[in-house]
C-alpha cells in the first residue's frame, strides 16, 4: 500500500468490521495525497466505517436503497461522495437460484449463519441466533429447520451446537449443500447479516413477470426476536441482540 500512497495513487477499500483499520488507512491515504474509494458490498454499518473522520472521496453502494440508508446514517453531507453501481455477485446468484427451478418444500425454513462471535463486539453472535431460531422452530411442529454454516465457520462446531440445543426438537438439521440450492427449496429464509438474504430479495424481483412474482419475498420473514432493519425491497439485516 505504501508504494501506491507514495505515488499519489488511489486507495481502494472494501467494507469489513475492523473499523479502526479502515479509518487509519484512509487517514494515511489522505496524508499522502492519494484519492480514496470505498466500496460497500452490503447494506449495513454505514457510519461505523468512518466514525468522526472525513469521508472517502468516492463511496460506492450497490443500489438506491443503500444510497438512502447511507444518507440516513451519515447525513446529507455524504451525498456528493456517493456513486451507485450494481452488485454483480448478488445478481448472478439470484439468476442461479431462479435457474434451478426447484419446488419449494412446505415447512422448510433455511437458517443462514454468519461467523460472528461474542468477542467481535457486534452485539450478536451465531450461537444466540441459532438458539433463537431453534426456539421459534419448536413452535412449529411440522417445520424443518435447515442450518447452513458460513464458509468461514467450523462445521463440526455448528453441528455440535445444533445437537446441544435441539434435544427436544428433532426438526433441525445441518445443511451440507450450496446456499443457492437451500434458498430455492425453503419456504422461509432466516438469517443474520448474510448477503444471501439480499439474493432472496433479488429472486423476488427476478420473478416479477410471473404469477406470484414475490415468491422469495414471501419466503423471507422478519423474526420478532431479532433487532431488524428492513428496507422497502426486502433487503434484510437481522441482528440477534445478546442480553
């Protein structure tokens, strides 16, 4: 990075959760006279990345929903910095889900985990979210909760946690297939902060020319035990708040 900064080039950063790292690198770039470009690939934590520091020269968001959310979180002074570019990964994933043409399985609930731990300091973690989901599923005797670990999670740890929490509820299983396949068969999709929830929303939009066009939107539900931010296009960010 230093060579680019010394050359007065451009620093390109993406969203993550080490906000101090982001802020220190942006400050270093500004001090070196480099241009700064920050890319959001998700719909959350807009203000946290920058704190009280100056905003990057250009801030890229994936749609107008993120544009509005950013301004609500940061303030109208951020408007000149914003540029809207599509999220090709989410668009491509939605197309793959639609192409599967799978039959929705009645009573099937998909739970998409994130690898968050209490020490991450985000106010929620995957074990709390899993426990909440299992408790909700227990109230539906005919339901089947299929739990999909995040790629960065230890699958055995998730499997053991399911076993420990679901001794009185046999309708919960670890799902080993691809996330897109799970989305295609689930009647409902629950999640934490995974972008796969946005894929669900895109699926609803992709099916807009068909009868029942909001199929994925109907299957993506808000759970009352989460603190939830939901935008108009059913882009969901669900956070389990530990007590």
